[in-house]
C-alpha cells in the first residue's frame, strides 16, 4: 500500500465519509497524517439519520471545526435542533470549498435559520432540500434560495404538505433578482401561475423537472409567456393535464433548444394516443427534440373504466417515429394500463437488429410489446379480469411480444395467450400450478390446446430451478428457435446444461438455433467452465458441434454413443475460433483438443465430412482416425 501514489489515495478518499476516513487512516503512519492534512484532500461529510454516540459526535466536531477548508460535500439526514450534530454546522465563509449540500428531513424553523447563512458560502453550487414537515407558505424559502450567489443546482422537496393550502406568494423577478441557477427540480405542489413566477428567477435554466404529483387546479392560461433559450431538458409530471393544456403549456415557454422531453400524465384523454397530432406538434414546436419519453395511464376499475380507443389502430408507426427511434410500449399494472413512448433499445430477442437501430418498417410494425405486471386483476376489481385489460390494449395496437413480470398460473397463462395469437416472443418470470405440486389435467390440456395455434419462436424463462420446467415449455412452444434461461443460484450449472443439451439431441425435430443461460452468480470454476465468457452471464451462443460434444465429455453412461450416431452433431467440426478482440483465427484450448483426440474423435470419425483446423493441431486431429467420409479440410 505504501507504493500507491498520493493521487490514487485522494481518488479513493473521495468515496469515503470524512469521519470514516479519519478513523481508518489518521493513526496509520506519518504519510497518511500528511495526506489527511493536505489542501489537496477533498472531504465528504455524511451524517446519517441515527443519533450519533458521543465518540462519533466528537469525531464530527473535530473534523468539521478543524477541516472546514477541505470539505467539499455535506449530506445531513434528519437535521433536527435536538440532534447535537446540527450545531456543528454553523455555516460561514470558512467553508470556502463547500460545493454541494444535501439536507434531508429538516425542520422548518431550522431550515429558516440555516438558509441565510448559506449566502456566505463562496462556492456553493448545488443544494438539495428535503423538508418534512413543511410550512404552508414556501415563499420565504425560495427568497433565500434565490439569493445564493453561486447556486447552479436546486432541488426542493416539500414532503407531507397540504396541497390545497400550500402557497408561493412570490412576484415575478426583476432584472436584479435573476439567478445563475441552471438545474431546477420542483418536487411539491405548485400552481401554473406560481410556476411561472418561479421560472422568472431562472432564465438560464438548462434542466427543469416539475413533479406536481397531486394535480393542479389552476388554469394553464395563467402562465405568463417566458423565454428559456438554454433549456435542453424538460421533465413534467402532471396527472390532470389534458392534451390541449399540454400544448399550451409548452408553447408558453419558448424553449427552442429543447432536446429531451419527459412527460407523465393520468387523465381521461385518449387523444394522447393520436400519433399524427404528436408528430405535427413536435415538428412545429419542438424542432430540436432528440429524446422523447411519454407515459399515459388509463384506469380500469369498478368505479370507472377508460373508454376503448377509437382512433386508428397501431399508432406511432410512421417514418417520423422510425427515423427518431421512438417506440410505443404498453404495460398492465394493477388496475392501470400504461401506454408509453421512449427511445428504442435493443431487446433480448432482437438479434437480427444491427446495432441499436431498427430501420425496417416490417420489424418496427411487429415490435409492439406488452408488459404484464399483474395477472390477477380480479383481486382489485371482481368485475374485471386480465382479459378486459388486454382487450383495451388491443383496441390501440396489435401485440407481438409479451413480458410477464409476475407469477402466473397455467390457467391464466393460457387465457392470455389465447388473446394474443400473433405473439412471436414470450418472457415469463415464473409460472405456478394452482394449489398443487402436480398440475391439474385441465390446466395441462388448456395449454396443449395451444400447441397447434401459437407461433412463439423466442422464449425467456426468468426463474428456473429444474430442467423439467424447460422441457414442459418446449413441449408447449414447439416453434421456438431461441431459448434464454435464467438459473437460480442453487442450480448445478454444468449438469443442468448437459441435461438440456441431451434432451435437445434426443428430440427428432428441434428448431432451436440459439441457447442462452444466465447465472445470478458464478465462481471461478464456473467462469472457466463457461469458456471465459462474462462471469455473470453465458452470452447468447449459436449451438456449435464442438461445444455440444465437449459439454458431454465425461458422462458415465452410453448417451454419448447415442449422440455420436446422429450425424447432425458430428459431420462438421470446427477446431478454430475467432478472437473477439483482434478478429484473429486461433485454435481451441489444449484441454478441449486433448479430450477430442483421446475420447471423442475415435468414436465419431466415420461421421465427419468437414474439418476446420489450425496448422498447429492438424497432426493431432488427423492421426487419431481414418475419417472415411471426409470431403472438406
């Protein structure tokens, strides 16, 4: 450790709390004492919500009082007058390197006494306030915040406030009151006119996040027109904003440089699913937009059900959306349906897509996915089932991919699949039998009835303990050519993979081309077993004959001889591989080569028709057999 550079230690120290840092290193050696006292050291102080004991309090007092000029970040949880630590932070100009301050769960009167002192800090760039409980009038807090001379980032969260009584009685800013704030996150109730006045103090904004989670009863027309020429990122959560109001809201702020827009709403306005209207609005008003995130939530419960969509089916399919790679997604969660637009990201089943861009209209038109987070809606509303929610989705768009993130019974799975006949991929968290270890005959029959109907070619099983579970699904989905399996930690990976491969080989017909096993954890031995692939995931691989035969080496029964009789696994053998880092052709490992030469090749030589070998291994391979049917070398 003594050989490490001072610069490296300073980088490590920035990840540690200042109190922990002094406790761990101050008494180690003279060198560390010098490191801790150096002006190059940047201290980060974190006071957690638990009440400090006397030793901890003394350490904080010592560090804070004697090292103020080294502190660049302070985070305080449960900042109360009764907490003795609070009195250690008597902020003044001696904290001349303090750049970031986070105060969580601070009492209102303590916040009022602290904020004026922050104006003395010459380098305070970032301030996060989480006030609980809060006062009804937030005006005085913002007056102090807007007076901080160097502030660039502010997040104000007012937890537990009574929305109907909260006020911000600030008038619009004068030229002398304009601040340097560039990042503004408003996490409390705020009417449109109050928001308008707040933003008059921050014309230099680059990032604005408006988290009005509880609705807004004021008129959007009350917003005064403003220009935000530097704003590039806008995020809005307003659960009562109609599409007409949203358009007015955006037009009120002339943000011609906006590049990222995120908008979430819960309102009974299906016009939000009108992709032509979105397209026209973006082309006219948001000409520089690069990323678009949108969530619209429809409710279906016993008291109210959002009407079915009556517009053109399969929206968001034009070249406008393909060029920008903004894709529609759907999710059923509890008693809600969430329709969302987001930038496209390559999914686990899209191996024909080059890079992270889907340019083909045919691929785009068949990319619609449904995420099913709850398959038992009857527990929330006895008059509705999962079929009712899926029916609402199908009025909007056809579904080709299904991701079930919850536990689902065989009966419910059968009902869901019957409603989605065009599914191409299926991802399942876990299926269960209804009340028994053995599935009822009617449950199995309901799934076997789907064998002739479903066309699912890609299957991802996310919670697998037994190989029999995979066999079960492979009997149901006989068209799959791509199988991905996530194994639990308790599974013996090596024997599990062998059993699966043997099962596949014994099947007279199998369309499977790709197989992927994902591991939650893997030790060094497993890392080696997986041919030095990612230690946490066996990457998606095309089944190669060398890999198949090698995986069966050492089996203590006659199954390998049975497999060897099947020419499909032994007629073409490639004893070379391509380096992913250099694209160079290289030989397989010596251990694998020795296994083939000693035990496997003599037993399958009559089947081999094609050999691909590297010059260093050709003598070994050719010397162990006659290869009577070899036609290509």
